[in-house]
C-alpha cells in the first residue's frame, strides 16, 4: 500500500465531497458549506490524495463524479447519516429509537397544502429524526443524494428507484360562487393556469389541448397560488380537490372534462429500503395520505 493510501480521511473533506456531489459545482458546494471556492477545491484534492483515487472530473458544464466518486458518494452519505444519528440519542420520556436526517423533496403545492403539516408531526413520534424539506417542480437526483425521499406525481419511467404508492390526486375546476354560477349559466369562463415557465406540467398541457381557445387571465407557478387567485374572483382554476376544498370561498364548478387523477408516490434509492429513518418518514406519510384519502379523490 502506498503512503498516500495510508493517510487518514478528514471528515470535513468528506462533507465537502458530499456537497460537491450534490450540487455538482464549486459555487454550489461553497454556498452550502459557507466557505470559499478555494477551500472546496483544496478539500477535494486532499480527499483524493487520502484515497489514492480520482473522484471528480471538471467539465465545461460542471463537475462530474468518476465511477469511483459515485460509489464514494453513497458511502459518504451513509457516514453522514450515522454521524447525525450519534448527535441525536434517544430522548428520555418516550419516542422511538429511530434517528437520522431525512431530506424530502416534493412539489411546492403538495408541500404547502398537505405535506408540511404532516412532516412537522414526525418529530412528536420520532424525536431523533430531523427533516430537511425542499420543494421543486423539477426532478432531483436521488442517485446523487440530493434527497433521500422524492414525493412525485406519476407515472414514472423505470429509473431503478423504489416507488411506494401513497394515493391518487383528482382535479376539478374551482371558483367563487359568483364565478361558477356565471359559467353554469353559459357565460364564457376566464381561467387561471400555470405560468409560461411551467407550461409543460401535465395539467397545463392537458388544459391547452382541451380548451385551446380559452382565455387564461392569470398565471401562477403552482396550484396553491392559482387557487388563491381564483378566490379573488379572477376566474376558474383547475386544481386538485385537496386544495380547492381547503378554501371555503371556493366551490367546485360543474365544468368538464377534467384530467385523469395522478398517482402520488414516494421514491427512494433501493439501498435505502432498510434505512430506519427513511422508512419511518415514508410510513408516516403513507398513514397521512390514507387518513386523508377523501380530500384527494373526486
């Protein structure tokens, strides 16, 4: 064994490598760790020297992990989880023995209108589990350990990830009583939809096909904002029932057709199926969706 392979591995070097692997850029890793670019680069070189392996390659569009780097990223993430668990011993007075940080990524509207409240309850059952919640309409990479659980609306391509079904999400047109009465009398409807940056969202694309001549008078980036706009009387919003039913100023409008329901699933990496903290979070969410099924269906 060479001298370089006998060097001890510095935990801070591993943390830096994790950040670079998740953000794929020096600037992203530096922001996450609140250090400068030079520190990130220096720690990556130190880790490669300690391991005697090339972990990353710099390309015009960012950093790419080598095959050795991809394998090391998974191991480093496991070490991070173990280290976090050591910081959260079981609290006296009850609670499960499950510990660790779980990073959850989910669509903004589903997060704001449903998931946030239920994820906040996890701490009461599992005091040692910490939740890191991020919202995104676009896919994140579980393989890069950008998240541990991705809540997504199907269908899904065969990505090698494990999908746990959570429920189904049905849609309807919602507006104020005055707006719905006018539409049901035969008056032309004005609609509220997705902004141009999210025109490829399945519901947005479906609406464009079904109502090609419709006037969209207001656009917003997610269903929660669209429902709030509908509450002001601007027009009809095509939103999931669980959102429309939460606002007492809105009612379902007798207008059709509506898009087919979407499947809601929790995606995880295959190797995380036995991870206690991840399993605990998914189990809690599955129970929450099951209890709330009537909010989501037609």
